[in-house]
C-alpha cells in the first residue's frame, strides 16, 4: 500500500503535496528536509496561513527570526509585511501546512534574490529580474 507522503517530491530538500487547488482557497503540505528552505517571499494578492505539523522550522519575517513548534499557526497578509522564509535548521524532517487564498493572477516578490514572479495559472510561475523590464514598443 502506498503512503500519501511517498508522493511528496523532493525539490532540493523541499517538496510540496498539493491538497486542493480547485477553488480560491487551497492548501499544500510542505516537507522541509534538514537544510531545506521555503524561499523568502511575499505575495501581492494572496494571504497565507501556516500550521506546523511536524518538527521545529525556523521562521524569518521582517520582524526577525523565531523557531516554531508543532501546532503553531502563523498568518501572513499581502505585501511586504507578509514576507516570510521558512527553513529547517534541525536534523529531522519538518512538515508544514500552507493554506492560501490563491488569487489569480498573482505576483510575488523574492527580496533576497531581487526577483519578481507572476502566475496566471495554477502552479505555473515565471520569475524575472526587474532590470529585465522593457518599454512597450521595445
């Protein structure tokens, strides 16, 4: 018998199992292996809620860093004040549930690497540097 957790991909120490994305409210379970990072970012359209299911991931926000415990719930508004990075500094797997309003189209910013991402379809993200911008007639 297959275990649902066997279906979580490993994207370099981080993977997500999409639970439901058919409506504007969706959820994913993220697994962060030791050293894994859910990159620092914020959304312009979607709000998010994180629930720690397993482990003790470290949360980085504009206010600083703190270690989360199983059962902790944290919400993130749209915009720069909702910026977050979740990483696993521990030696055991960390598992988090991320619930999102899944606004489409969506724009996200990744301040650590100076990129902007946009999505016009479910899970179809394109990333760009603002310096790549061109005028309409270019």
